[in-house]
């Protein structure tokens, strides 16, 4: 499964970066491998010098290996078998590289990561409600001042 959206990668790996001003994102791609419908391992495509020793150890414990960011598109041409990708959010080069790879069996699926990001636990829901109360109070204060 290919994960190409930066916010999904940050959420999936519970990591933040500073590649983009005012956003906690980092340039990367992820390929997750499954065997018998169970997670087997993952590969993070990133500029390796961005990873600290602690982050490398954290990801290794999650069964991740690393490849250079620039190797991602080349590796798409070597995939042999089923590959799940959300083509509605994939860039044209991902689509082209997979289409040119005759061994890749493309499965267009909605992002699984996006679905999981939408599930909130009780603490997150409570936090959203409390945030809305504070935001409403601040807005009333502003309108009173105005």
C-alpha cells in the first residue's frame, strides 16, 4: 500500500517535521507491505540525514526500513504484485510509474489512513468540545469589543 499524503504519513508514523513553513510535515513517501492481510513491514522514503538516531530506532522497532526520497519513483517500477493506492490523491507520476510497471496489479482504494484519522477517542472528542467552548467565548468577547 502506498501512502503519499504528507499529513497521513505524519499521522501514521506519529512524527512531525519542518520541511514546510508553518506546517509540521516532512517530505516523504511510505510503502507498507502486508502478508496474509497482516502488516509485515514498511519503507519510509526520506532524506536520511533528517532522521535522528532516536527516530531511526523508533521506526526500526515498527519494522520500517529507509530509502532515499529520490528512490521512490524508481522503486514503483519494481513492484511485483498487488499495490493499493488512492489514485484520487496520487500525483500523476505515481500513476504513470505504476501504469508502466506491467508486474504491478493496481488496486484503487480510498486511503485507509484517512479513515483511521477520522476516528476519535473519548479524550479527543472532549478536547474538541472544550476547544469550541473556549473559541465561542473568545468570539463573544471580540464581538463585545467590536
